[in-house]
C-alpha cells in the first residue's frame, strides 16, 4: 500500500495523474490501520473461538477446528493471524486445497502437509477430497473456515467454533475508529451493517463522497 501511494503521488506531481485514484488509495491505507483482529471478534460470544485459536498458536492445543459464522466477522483475519504466529503452518484457500488434492490423487500420493494446516474459504468438500485430507493429516492440526465448515466438521469430527458479528456498540466504535484513521469526523449512522468489513467500507465511502463534494465546490 505504501508503494502504491508513493507511485500515485509521484504520477500526480509529474504528469497530472488521477487525483481520485490517489484519494482512494489514501483512504485504503488509512483503513488498514483502522481496525485490528480484536476489533472484529471482540464480542463476548467469540471468546471461546479466540481462546482456542490462541492455544493452537501457542502449540498447546491440537486437533480439528472449524470456524463458522456469517461473512465479514473476521474469520479470515483470525486464520491469517494464526498462520503468521506459526512458522510450521500453511495457509491455503479451499480452491488451492482442491487443486493440490487433485494433483496428489493423480500421482497416487498423499498431500505433503506440515504440523498445522489452515484452510480459508472452504466452499465445498467433495468426498474424495475429505478422504485424502484425512489420510494426509497424520496427526497434524487442521483449522478451517468457509461455507462448507459445518458439513466438514461432521466429516472430521471437529470442534465447531462460532465467530459472530459485533454488537451495535462494537460496530459504532469500529466506525468511529475508521473515521479517525481516515482523518475525518461525522455523525455515526443510525443503522450500521452487521459485517465489520462493511462498516469499514461504509466509512470509506462516506468520507470519499464528502471529499469529492468539497472538491467540486472549490
């Protein structure tokens, strides 16, 4: 993001580049600092999920864990944080898992997996892939999230961990932090989206609209 900002700023100075693109890039950069992982999953109902993932990160807990819950609640952020915390892990999307699984099956091999396997966006789990993954884990810990998490949890006899949305107060606080990161102030809308990512997107959109309106008046 910093490289993108520098490039756009240089282009604008030298060649009269797209000022709107620069403004959008600045807003994205601000939003990257607006919220942390805990901003998305700090709701009390998510305490169990966060505690167990922290135990996995510290190598004190092993097994099969599947995150479930509505979109935009921070499940992907949680998986990425876990991956960063463990050098002996891999992070694949469901599509990558299926692609690598198909190659392994064609070669008559198992998947070569480390001690911690993290799968995000597991949209489906065909029977052949579930069997291959179970055979390949060989004692490794598995943490996954996606539309197929609930069905996959039954296949793997896994622990299901719910990651739910922020409450109203949490969404309002996130919106205010997003505005502060963007260098803006305004009243908080009466109704905010349930998804934390949509809250951030709304903040960016409102700030961008305001700045463009001011630019047109100037």
